[in-house]
């Protein structure tokens, strides 16, 4: 059972926008940076967003991150078939002194 | 270019100890702010962080697995070793190692290895 809660799945048509929520607490998202990872089928996770809203080099600006209070959101615009993957939020848990991942969200392009 | 690769047995028996090695290149674990972590993923399930070692030998462990885990910098400069004792079938999954740099991406793992599948079965 993950400390961070994400919806199991979201879906949209090509070209549309999806948002994925990540709900935590004051000891997780509320006081720490949030990261987002993309995991394509059969592949290792890939960092998409760090420090709540920063993109590593090479990550297109179709991907964006935001944080408010104890929740964070990943947005994907201009959805492409290649975006079909599992997406995980993650952050540090100050009370557990542990790095925690969300439950994961599967994105489907209709 | 930073790369990491996990290695170890593909099959372990229940109660045995698992030893995994992460071999990396493109960075030094002696550089301030740098760390290497281990994360696992049971088949069809979410990612789970296991352990992390920093350049200064500061080590962090998942509270739920702390009693079974040991992470260390290898004898070679470009290795990190993770041992997990008393393996159980529920420990079956893919084990990843990943790079972390506090100066670049704070609390994130920015580069990951391809992962290695570990099956626990008698």
C-alpha cells in the first residue's frame, strides 16, 4: 500500500491533455520535492520531472509538473501513442526517513 | 554519459541471501552530492525504494526492510553492492539501481539501470 495515492488509470485521445494527481501528506509532498517517472512497457523508469516542476534535458515541454500543499500533478499535453506507459510520483517521507513512490497510473491513448 | 547495470543471480531459494552488484560508469561515487540507490518492482506492481548510499558513505534504508538490507560501496570504485537476507517468494521482482545527484536533481533518481529480474523459488 503506497504512501502516495494516484489514480489507477487515465485515458484520452491523441492530441488531448491528461493530468495525473498524486496525493500525500505534510511529511511527504507537503515538505519535500516531488519527482515523476515514466515507465514504458518492459523498460526501466525514466525521470520526467524533478523538484516539483523541473524537466531534465531532453524531456519535452509537453510534460509539466506542479505542486500545491500536499498534492502534486503531472500534466501531459499533445498526447501521443508513445506516451502510453505507467507514471509514478515520488518524494521523500520525512517521518519514515524513506523515499516513497506512488501507486502508479497507467496512461492509455484511445 | 552515465550508465548503470545490475548483476546477480536470477534465481534464489527461500531463506537464502541475495547479493546484487550495480556497476556504473560516467560518474564518481566520491563526488560530493552523488548517491546510488536500489529500487525494486514485483511483477505488475509499483516501484519500491530499498536503499541508498551517498558519496560520504551515508546510508539510508527502507524502514520496512532495514533489518534485511545492507548497502555498501564496492571494493572497486565503480560498484555498489546490495545484500538482502532471508529471501522469500514475495521478494520476486525486478531490481534496479539508479544514480542520484543532490546538486543536479535533489531528491530524484535521474539515471536508472535496465534492471535485473530475481525469482525466489525452491
